[in-house]
C-alpha cells in the first residue's frame, strides 16, 4: 500500500485494478464538484445492477477515504465487484472540489457555505448528473457521518428528489449531536470565535491538505516517524477522544495513507454549523444570531429540518462504541423517520466512528450488511413495506440512561435543564422507553391526547424562551445604565481629586455624587459654595460678595467639557501614555494578522 501514499483517489483505484472516470458537476450556485466513478471492476466487467450507487464521505474527508485500505476493506470497490455502478462524491471545498465558475478558492465568498448548501445544492446537482449519464430513474445513496447529515437536509428541503432515491443507507448517522460524548463537545462553545479567526487568517478555509502532511509521508524519514510507536499512540489518543475507544482491528500501515489524505479541508462555517447542532439540541439551519436570523429566516431562531417529511426508505447502521454519534441521538433520529427500512447495530461493542472506514473487520461488520440491503432494494419489483419486525425495540441491548424515559433524560455537559418534548412516535411504534422495554399499545384517543400534550409543552417552551430573552434584555439595559453612571462618577471624582483649580476664577470641584448626578462647586478664594447641580441638571449660582456664578448644564457633553477643562491639564501625560500603549498593541496585532495571512496564502 506504500504506492498509495502520494496517490490521488483515481490513482489508488487504478492501482487496485479498477477502471475509474473523473466527472465534473456544476451546482446551481457555481461550485464545480469532482465525482469519481468506478466504471469497471478488477475483472474488467461493467455494471450489471439496476441502479447506480452514490457514496458520500464524512466531514473533512474526500473520496480517497473510501479506497485507502485497498479492495480488501474498501466498500466502493467491493460494490463494484458486486456489479454496481459506483460514484464517489467530493463536496465543495475539499481537495478535489475547490473550483468555482466565477470565484477562486482564495476569495472569502468561496468559503461561505455550511451543511445547508452542501445538502441543497451539491447533492441535487450530483443526482441529476448521475441519473442523466446512466439513464437510470433512481439511485442508491450510501452516506457516512456528514454524508448522512447533508442527505437528511436535502430530503427535508428538496422533496422533489424523493422519488429519485431508491434507498438510503446511513453509516454512523449524524442529525442530532446533543448527547455526544466526544471531546469536540468541549470545543463547540468556541466555534464561533474560531470561525471569526479563520475568516481573518484564511478567508474561512478550514484544515486543507498541507505540505506538512506530505512531508510526514513522502520521504523515508517522515514515513518512519509516522509509523513510530509514539506517533501511533498520539493518533490513537486523538481517535479515542473524538470518535471512541481504540479500534478493535486496525492496520497501523494505514497511518501514513490517512495522514496524507485526511483532513482534506472544508469551510469553518460548516464546522461551526456542526458545533451548533451539539449546543442547541436541534437539527436546524445555520444560526447567524437573532438579528441576522430575522434577515435570513424572518425569525430569531433558525428553522429546523422536518425529518418527518422524508419519504425515502432509510436504513441506519451505527456503532455502540461511537461516542460522536451517541446511541441516544441515533434512537431519536430513528423515531422521526417515517420510512425506516432497517436499524442495525454493528456486531461489536468496540466499533467506533472511524471503524466504518478503516477497520480490518469492516467487510464483515459493515460492508456485508450494506451489500445485503442494496441487493434487496435493487430489484425492480421491490417496494417499501414498512420497518422489519422488532425494529422498534432497542436492538443494541444497552438501553438508555439507567431506565429513564426519553422525556426524562437531561442534557449532559451543559447548564441547561429542559425536557425533550419533540419526540414523535416512530413508524409502527406507539411508544418506546430508552431502557429497551417492549412498546406499550395505546388507542387512538390516547395517542391524540399525547400529541396534544407534546404540542402544549412545545408552546410552553417557546414562551419560556421568550421570557428568558426579555429578562436578558432587561438585565443588559441595567448593566449599561449602571456602567454609564459609574463612568460619570469617575469623571467627576477625577475632577475633584486633580489639582485643576482655575486660579483666575478661584473655583474648584470638591464633591460629586454619581448616583444623584450632583456636582458641588466652591469658590476657593472665599471658601463658599457658589453652585450645585441637581436632578434637574441645573447649576444654580449663589451670589457672594466677590463673585456670582450662574450656569445651566444641558447634557453630558457639558459635564465632559467641565471636567476636561479643570482637570485635563494635569492628566495630559496619562493620556499620552495610554494612546501610545494602544497604538503599540494594535500595531503588534496588525503585524500578527499580516504574518498569518501571508502564511496561509
């Protein structure tokens, strides 16, 4: 497999004895996607099945992820051997799909896309192109991780494509991520700030293939480093913290290949979209914030994707040791799919998120099940007849959280305490608890009552969110008011403490009350009070034998002028030092930003 280290997807497929074609697809918004088609198997035979198969990679991945391990573990190559016409996707922004009809990848607008654009533009364009070139009426879809997310988005937003999908198989499905136990949960709260940083540094491009990756595997010394025990332990630690515990069977010779081809790059906005799924406990569109959401969606909250409207037969295949796509989130997804075709746990308690791609046992544990489902659904006379018997039970045997029902489960790793209220009963399942108990039969009246109760709880939750928003707004208003008051008090106290007496007039500020907005003015020559400000913002002069002062203040600008006039001279050095410090800080920041931008050009 060493010849595959520096090879592209096309070269890897050819090295394994398969015929491969390169196709370019242009989306509605101008992105040029590169599709890789395995047109002939290693025996030189073309497709013999009724429908083509479209295979989509995960986040930060590319078509190379499916073929790195060779024909022994590669799902697309094995499907080609089984007679299928296999097409490998490359979503916008990765190594193979970094072109646009009017822009370049160095422009910021090129990287202005999230999961929504991949689902609503990339997939439909690819489907139409494949069906047109194969003269087929339908195709099979096999997605892994993010490949399942963008399919659910497409099926929710583009229902006109439902009849073009023969079947959909989700490997490690991702829709809800609120219960994820992956280490990415701890990074998610900072994703917005990271997105802003990447907009400055690289115009929004996130983790593309770099020269460092090539250095680690394209020379003998670098390859030895990649295969050392230390490097293997580091990679194992990263995989276990993000995807689950160590893979149950993994060939360490794959490490240089993985390092060379992964990550393949995407947009920072897309990764931020994933972090929002973790934090918000919803499968919804990109959240721009309340104000921008009003502009984009005419609502302060982004709309959720309607999974219940998907009329495509779907099979879910998940791993019990996958901490990224937790079993609870998969069960929630399952309960909302109206055409669930199959629900299959991988037959190993140690199967984690990456084992769907690179485990040496993936052929037996995953690929064989995918081939079985495709063989069943590829027949011309096959029709969806409902989920298989027993699909409404907890097939993995792990149950939920200590026997709690779904509505009682509380979010983890957050300070929010709310109940899941949008769990709709799944197909042919009246109810199911998270402990794996048998479903309870209810009559129509009882079911209608439950639905009404859930709708009422959702309305209460919406009202509660509105109340929280109003309270936070009121709190922010009081904070700003108190800050303004404190700042005004500091100004007046500074005028009192500084020796800013105007000797010609003999007047000094000797007292101030920020809360009451009061300033006392004293004639220092005669030690008498000559003026006082009140809540009516008026300074009333008091006539003495030596001087008379009558002033009226009309706004905060007058107070600022007053303070600056009597105390500004003695603070001039402090102001100059502050300006110099601020100038130095921004100069250093500017140099750092220019360096980073040059580094990533």
